C-alpha cells in the first residue's frame, strides 16, 4: 500500500517526501493534508524535509487532524504565547474573551446611530427645541471622533481623554459629560451596551467665580446709549433677567404691557417650562414708546447693536479691551450674562425674596440664588436700579460699588 492510500496520509497524519526535479531552489518535496486539502512544501535538503515531516506527523497525531491548525494559526499561537503568559491568560481564555467582545460588538450600534437614537427619543419625550439643539451640537462633536465605533467598545478612558481635549472650561466639560451620560444610558436601555463609560468619568471641579453685574449708572448708560431698535431687548434683559437665548426668541405677543408681565414660553425656555416674569414700572416706561403688537423683539443685527450699546457704556469684548489698551484708552470687559445677573442681584437686594426670584428666573430652587446673587449691594442702590427711567439720568448716581460683581 502506497503512502497516499494509507489512512494516516489521507487524514493528514503522514507526510510523504519525494525528490523534486527541475526546481531552481528546492530539491525535495513534502506532501501532506491540512484543513482537508492537499498541500506541498519544498526543502533544499532531504534532512530538512524529514525533520519537518517528523514534527508535522507528531503534532498531527497529538492534536488530531479534523481540527488541525493551519500554518498561519500555528504561527499565531507561537507568536502570542509569550504575551499571553505575560498577562496571565491561557489561549482558551484569550479566545473566550475575544469571542465575547465580538458578540458584544455584533449586537451593539455605532456611536453615530446612538446619537440619532437618543435625540429622536428625547424629541418624542417632548424635550424643548433648545435642549435638543444643545444635545445635537455636543453629541455631534463626539460623533465626529467616534461615529463609526460600536458603542459597546468605547471606554471610560477614551471618553475622559475626549472631554479634556475640548479645551473648554470645567463647567462646560461637565455639561458635555452630562449629555454623554444621557446618550449612553439610552443605548444601555436598548441593549446596545452593558455599561455607561461616561458615568465612570469624574466630574471636573468647577471654581465658582463672582457673577458679573453692572451698576445703576452703567445700566442707565446702556439704555440711553443704545440704538432704538435694540433698546426694548436691552431693557427686558436688565429688568426681567431673561436669558440671552430667550431674549433672541421673544415675540412682542409675549410682552404683555396690558397685564404687566413677560411670558417665556416652554418651547423657548431652557427649562422647557412656561413662566411669567412681572414687569417693573420702569420697564414699562422703557417699553411703551417702542412697543409692537407682534413680531420679534430682537431686531435684525441685534448682536452688533448690543455690542455698540456696550461700547457706549464703556464696555467691550476682550479683543476690544485689548485694542483700547494699546491706544491708551480705558474699556472694561463686558461681564458674561451681565443683564440677567444684574436683574437677579438687584431684585434680591430690593425685594429680599429668594423664592420669588427663583420663580421668575426659571430655577427649581433657591440654591443658585443664594450661591450667586447675595452680593454686597445696598437696598439704597437697588432702589436706584429699579428707579432707572427714561430721562431720569439726574436720579442715577455714580457709586463707589461700581466694581461689585
């Protein structure tokens, strides 16, 4: 019986060795079965061929041929053996882990799909357009980096590194983190991942700074120096504390001079809740000459007009302040959210009612009121602020507390 008809050869346990003719390099050929197919391998000498054949037959008999490893698989085992030993894993354990990861990936969705899913979920839940826009912007930046990745493969370290690569303030880092927590929780709820990597990232420490306000004299300068088109929005900001985004969405139909309040509709509010802010007498006086029945309160080119009002009152952007300094002029940097912060500061000092103020500002508690707006403003100066009326410049005094807040 020839080698080719012996059971061992048919199954792959045996290797036949024959001389080769006409090959420029190899003089001997080994024939064997691997993976159910006949294979051939060339050698320069008979000794090398027999040595390889002996190792091949021993391995095949020891481990079986039906599940015999290919040459590439054997090479992989040899190459990774030391690394597996270094990390304390057997080959079986490593394969089990790899299979588990692949199963997890196969039932997961991509980060891009997660982003679209959570935004649609929150839209169906009735979240405000403002909330959805903020979510889309923040998650959009995350999707730009991780969009094609399966959600289940994103690690806490990757999320942490990405958050701190944004180059934003700690408060903004925490804001991005909160949105990611919401998104990954939604993916977890739908079975696309078992864990939420964003939850495992520590929040950044926020160092609270003093809120920026304007003095009564500066508030008066803003109003008297503003263009007529931006004047209503400026007055509403100073005396109702609406957020900048709320001001830009406000319609004259929501400015009810007849019943004395400004309505912030839920669809336009950050909190997605409707609220009413009472109008002070001086606000009514500033609005009456320019009031309209309908249409946007915020004028076309409003941001430019607002910057011009800032300049007229001695304020400017950081770049404008730097330029003024080079020219030997004095210009103060405009405090962030100064209109809203001034309203809250002088309202608390004048009315001494934190619960009422929180209601007007759209807060759910008085915690933020006490944390930010208990500034050293006297009731006398607060009364002056609420007494600022058109053509009342003589009633507004220059204060020593001009730098308060």
